[in-house]
C-alpha cells in the first residue's frame, strides 16, 4: 500500500510541475502544459498553492472546443477534526503521551482526566485519517473532443527580475527567477518578458494551505547559456532561455546577458534659477545600449571599487542609458550672479575637472515664466536652457549668460 501511494504521489508530482512552455513576466507567468484529454470532461487538481496564485479569467484548454468549467475551491479540513473523540499522541518531557481530542474547534484536549487548551510539544497522529488528498481545489473542464491538448493559465508565484554588474566596460546581467509555488518546476521552452505588463484581476478565493513537505530534485538546477533576444511585441522585449530550466522553490539565478560597453563618467545639474555661489553636480555613468536591454538594478564598479547601484529602465538599442549615483564631492561649480538692472542678471559659472579622466557635463536650468535669455552655445528650451560639453582632465570652462525675469 505504501509503495502504491508513493507511486501515485510521484505521478501527480510529475504532472503538476512540468510545463512544456512558460512565459515569465515581472510578477507572474503563463504556463502551457501538455495534457491528454478523455472524451467530454476532465478534472484538473492544481493543488492549494497554485490554485491560490491562479489569475482568474486566464484558464484555457487549447485543442478542443470548451463548453463550460466548474471551479471548486475545495474544502480544507483541520486534521484534528478527523480525531474528535479519538486519541492522538504528543511528545513532552522526554516521552510520548496520549491525549483525547475533545473539541478541535477550540483546540481542547483531555489528558489524565484534565482538560487542556492545546498540547505542549509535537503532536503525532496514529493513522492518515484527516490527510486525504481529495479535499484540495479542482477545475472541471467540459468540452467537445478529446486527445492531445494544452492547458494554459496565468499564475502568480513565478516571476523574474534582472540585475547587472558594470565594471571596466563589461556589462554582465543575471536573471533571478523566483519560484514561490512550493514545488520544484521543470520548464521546457522558457521566455522572459521585460516591460510593463499589468494585471487587472486578483486571485481566486484563498484556501488555507495544507501543510506538506514538497518533493525535491536530487540535482541542482543546471546553468544554461546566455539568454537570446527574440523580438519586441506590443511594447515589451522577449528573451529565450536555451534548453530546459529546473527551478527549486526559492530563487534561482541564471546568466542572462554579457555586453562590452564604452561608458562615460558624467556630472549633471538640473534645477531652477540659482544665484548661490556654488552649484553641485550629480554623478553617474552613461552609455549607448548595444542591444535592447531589459531594465534592472545595475551595480557599478570602477577601478575595482563598488561605487553604487542605480536602476536602469528598459532601454532600446542605440538609446542612451543613464546610471545616476548621487553627488560627487568634487563635482561643484562656482557661480557669480550680478544684478545689472531691474530684473536682469549676468550669471557666470566656472566648471573645473580636477580628475585624471574626462567628465561629461550637462546643465539644465529653468527660469520663472516669462523670461528672456541670451546664452551662446546653449540649447534653448521652453523652460530655460540645456548645455552639454566634455572636460578633459584638469580642464575648466566658464559659462556666461544674461537673463531677464519679467515682472508680472
């Protein structure tokens, strides 16, 4: 009997964790599982955890004509209910003791003629009553046809994120796949989608979890080659993971991308009209994306030193990616604002690069409306001006403009 039970559990495990095709998004995934359907009706038992994570309205059977579905949330029974009026065992002070279950709802027991609320130590049960696998949720599909088909659904509980390391021009990306479904997953064709893909629906009514020990794999997840960029679809990027992917419960990290870049160090100032004697620059790195890059957190290292983390958004090939890392203690400019007459100012800004490497400098300054501006070499924008230039090591540059702020 024990051997038969183990074989049934193993067969159920294989059927529940294998997905022929999976598309993983930021926060959920779409599963496509091959099934062989009997005529007319088929019952699918996803288990409590997966059922709790299903996205309503996304269940489909592909390959037959569906007529209707019956979704049963299932009934979870407190294991103590099956032992009402019967004896259980509990381990206390070095030995096993016997107690009678009086009222499972109130956690009331009778031990040596006295009534106890709860039992100390570990509770053991004399048999498997109350642990029936038939109490979980299930979905019954009714359809026309039979034979090979595909069960498709969206589920939370499997998602991915991306992290990068940028060092000496090398950009290395790792994908973190998080499996919160409580069982090992073996995925066939696996696609990762980068971009904003919203879900409007919640989940099915939650079912209290049935405590169980998940069956584990005997070997760790294998590390595949780099992900392959597939295409852009409807505003998102698609990447393919080669081969089969095995995921244990928890987080599995896989190599995602590796690219050679030519990042540049920059100073950036953005702010309103400023007459203070100094302005301070934010520091960071920027580069032209060599390919369509999925967004993620980038850890930046320079000269073997970790210099900060920044969030990179999804970036199209050839687009400038900027990694802002906060203020540079050497990134300041001296200013002198002279009031010429009325509301007319002459502003002089001196920027010096004290570093041993080039720095790209960008200033974006805005003024109260309306205003008039005279600034040779700067790009005029409706709010003010923008100017960009590169300073060689030890080089300085003086910027001069006049601005008249109109009285309202």
